[in-house]
C-alpha cells in the first residue's frame, strides 16, 4: 500500500496572498469585509467569520470604518469605482495573474478587438474579467462553443479577435480551443493566461492518477480549480472529492493498493494534514473516537529504519519508517512560536517544524487557539505523527493532558472528591464536560438538581461534579453535577434552619409558579410567596408580578421548622398604598379621581392604585339625582374632596358636591342649564324687523 501526495497540493500564491492579507488586517484590529467569500473553501471562510470577517455582495453594504478586501478572483472595474465612491478603505488582494488578464482585455478591447474568454461565465473571476472589457465580450466553455461563436460573426469581426482563459481553466480543453481558434479565426491573438501553478497542478494530477488505483481530491465543492482536478483524475482512475477528513469513505481507501492525493488551490495545509492523518487511521484499522471518551494514546517502541526503499515497503512499513526520528507517543517539551486559526506552530528544539492542529489543543470544540495559548508559552506535548518528507511533526496537547488528567479522574472517583470542569457540548442523553483534559459524560438525569430543568443553560459554564462511574478499559468516565449540588444544598439547608427567624431578609431566585403563589430558592431551601403577598394591588396570577428565574428580595413572614414550611413576604411597606394615602392624602385633600364602579347608592372612585373611595349618591351633585349613572360613567375623571378616612376598616368617603357648591368644580348640570337659558336671551333679537332697501 502506498500514498503519494502531489507536490503542488494546497494554497497557490494568489490565494495564500489573499488569506494572509485578511489575517494581517485582523491582527491590526481592523474591521474586515470581503466582496464575496475570500476563497472557495467553506471551512476557512467559516473560521474567518468567527473572527468577525463579514461577507458582502456590494461595496455599499460595507459598514463605516471597515476595510473592504477585494478577493483573489478580482472584480469588474466599475466595482472598484463603487468602492472608491463608498468612501471605505480598500485592500486589493486580486491575484497578480488575474490582474494581468484585466490589463490584457482592457487594452485589447480599447483597440476595438472582440474579447473571447475561456471559462465559466458565472464564475466571479470571469465576471471580473468581463468587467474590464471596454467593448463586446463573449464567454465559451469548450472548443465547440468557440466554433459556434464564429458562425454569428462577420468576416471582419473574426479578424479582430483576442482570446484569453480563466486562470483555472482546464489545460486539456484549452489545447483543444487553441486548435479550433486557429482554424476558424483569422489573425486571432491568443493569450495563454492559465495560471502556471494551475498547469503544474493539473499535469501532476494527471500523471499521478495514471499510476494510482484511487485519487483523493481535497477542496471546496464550489472551487473551480478543484473541480478541474477531479475531472482530470476521474479520466484515469476512481476519484473522490472531499472537503474535510470526516467525508472520507472507509472502504474504497482500505481496498486501494495505491492512493494519490492532491488538493485545490484554496485548500489550507491544515485540512490536507487532517485528511492524510485520517487516512492513516483508516488503514491502521484504528477505531473511531467515541463521543463520550478521550481516545487512548498508544505509546509504541522505537522502530528501526528497514533496509528497504520506500517503493518496496507496505504502507504500514512506510508509516513506521517515517517515525525513525520521533516515536509516536513520545513526550516532548515545546515553545509556541506562532498562532494561526487552524493550528499552533511549536519549536521542539529539532530540525522538524512542530504544529498542533486546533482540535488537538483542547477538548473544547468551541475554543479558539488564540484564547488557549500565546506566543512564548511552554507546553508539554505528545507526538502524534511525523512527516520527514515535509519536515513536520504533528503534536497534541489535548492527548498529553488526557493521559495526565485520566489519572486525576480515576483518583477523584476513588476518593469521592469534587472535580471542576466546563460543559463543552450538549449531546443526546446529557452533556459533555472537560476536566483536566478528559471528556466526562454527564447524563441528563445527573446534570441538574431537578430532572425537568433544560440543559441548554449549562453550555459553556464552569461546573462542579463527582465521578460516579469509571471504565478503565475504555477510558470512559461518567459524572454527576446533581450529586454535588444536592450535597451543597443539604449543607445550606442545615445552616438555614440553624439561623432562620421571622423578619430575616434574603435574596432569592424564583424557581416555580402556581396559581396560589411563587416558590423561591433562598439558599438551600424553598419558601413560598402567597399570591396575596406579591402586590398591594389585586393580582389573578403570580406571573403578573414575577417570572421564573427572577432575583427577588424577600423576608420570612412565617416559619414552621417541624413541617419545614416557610412563608415569605415580598411587598414592601413603603409601597403600601394606605401608607402613601396617610402621608400624601389627608382628610380635606382635593384630588382628581377616576370612576371605577357605579351602584344604586353611589360611585366608587380610584384615588391612587390600590385605594378606592365612595362618593355617596347624596355627595355627587348639588341637587337630588335618581341614580349615579345620570351624571357619571365608568372611566370618567372628576374632582373630589376626601371627607373621611377609616384606616381600621379601610374605608374612604369622597364628595364632589362640596367642591361644586364652593365653585371649585363644575356642576354636572351646567351644560343643561346653559341650553335652557339660551333661547330666552336670543328672543328679542329674533323680533327685530329685517332691513329694507329704499
């Protein structure tokens, strides 16, 4: 078995330049937006988005103060003008090879020549090229379409044709197009603009696929050059395209005797390394990682270099031979020298360059390398793989920590001690917490104090738990947050009953609501605020005043140590409306009141929230009325005087009549009296004779 990696696999010059430009801007603290995805690799694009890079379609969408990055594909000339008009900073990462095509088509079209472009008319690079043409341009995808274009042209037009190609256009198809162009176009100017790296990449892929049973192409499915590599290789052998290591099919890899590997120009080196590592795992028949456990790290003996050439070795022998300088499982000490989004570079004091993939730094899938380490940090690491050809060593901090951490987890289980950890993932049936580099599974029934509490709130939180089960053979541990919480609550409960007394104040959290009250956790015990104690005003349900999770200030109103029952008070005395009335509304006060109810004997009026008074029917008007409805209606605001207050019986008497008699309020019959008086005053005027003209 052999695996051969193409020399030119991975980032090309233009893509590397564009990506580095974005990272430089981010490291400078700039707010970055890109006109479309910076490259056709979803994993890298997602990583940049997590670091704050925003993708926009139009320059006008760029926020003020941001820097717009023109991606390596380039853009039409008018887009560049719009960027300038938008007044935002611009960083042009157009690939130099693409920029060269822009200059060619601009010059040729300015001379009155017809521009023909070999490529995909919907690809952003081709759209950008056409945007630099001053005149007419056409796009063709193969030799057949190129010949069809000639049919619709005049003889004179055919003499003035200039032809260019998309930088990632198929090399074989371009050769066919050149032959056709020379047959049907007289004096055509042909510019070979396919990127030299693309040419080499396709030539290598063709040669490698011709001597391989299986080709693995690594790259984004939206990437044009990656698609071309797949097409080139598929003509010679079975070919699969994967974006990540997780997409590798196991059976085809196991069955193949020789595997070739190449990658598109927008594929990061870290993804290529991950795929190669995963392939070696498949071929070594290593079991897949289990979600609830940290995989066991196997420490192997030193393997001497076999007296064979690599061409004569099996895959297993070649893999072992690659470990001749460093053994898998060997512990090393290194210093962080640089940090990238997908990996951390480490100096281990040897000629090989050490790197730690992001997922080998920590068991927390949400952690970013820059948050875990900084340049200059010293780390204890475990060697995972070496590659003498590339001069690299794959290292793992996560697995080193796991070996050490596993011993501590086992000890915590034996000693029944509390373990600190962080919840990093919510999975079916519970959560995963990381402690000392070890992933511990905590079932849903053991994750919260009560079984019905949602688990979502635990994600990302630091928690305390105990190890309740250990499987040494599978290196699996099960923990319980509930056990620790229950023990802590029991201690708090004991302390509470030792010191609790009526009137004592507490800050608590509302745990649940019923129709008759709210239950509040006041530190180890729950007390109840009766619905009548929630507000000085009448409420139908506790949810009108408090919600589950609210932090509230309460005091013990009643306590029954034998039955372990606690009644809590919530209303504050200073909010008591009767106290407010006593202070601000003494007898004799004139105030505006709102009619809230009408009866046969009078009207009830709201003085302040929670306090109503009665205006007796005899005190409503300055004359006798049959019923209150004759002059008042619910919701009406009237002026009244407080004439009597009985604080013991909580009764208040009001009068509007006294204010009417004193001229401090209008009579409810004022309009009626005015209407009755109006005709008598106007009668004399009606009897005057009309004027006549002599």
